[in-house]
């Protein structure tokens, strides 16, 4: 079963609550780079705490690039490659 989690909130705490309440291990996570970066900073994707994830969809990447957040996007890309997603 694939569970789609839309972490569209601008609040990191709300995104964390949604992730913690998810019922399935296979997930499609849709979120903005800001939320994903915040989750990374909180250690959500660390190998010892990693939740199983199928795919990650970044929303509003064009705006992030326009506002010069390229380094954050590169960090997320590196994370994604390391997780095999």
C-alpha cells in the first residue's frame, strides 16, 4: 500500500505530526524544499531514524531557484541519492 503524504503546511511541526501519524511504511511525500530541509535538520532522514520512503516530490522548486536556494536543493538531491529514492 502506498500512502501519499502532502506536507503542504508552512509549519515544520505540522509536517512532523503528519509524518509521525502515517500508517504505512511505503510513502510518497510531497512537500516544499523548505519543509524537507527542516526535516533534514531535525534528523528525520538520519539512517538510524529513517522512515521507509518510496518517492519524494518537491513542490515550488522554481521559486526556490529564483530565490537563490540552490544549495538547499543540492543538499536534498544528495540525501535522495543516498536513500535510493
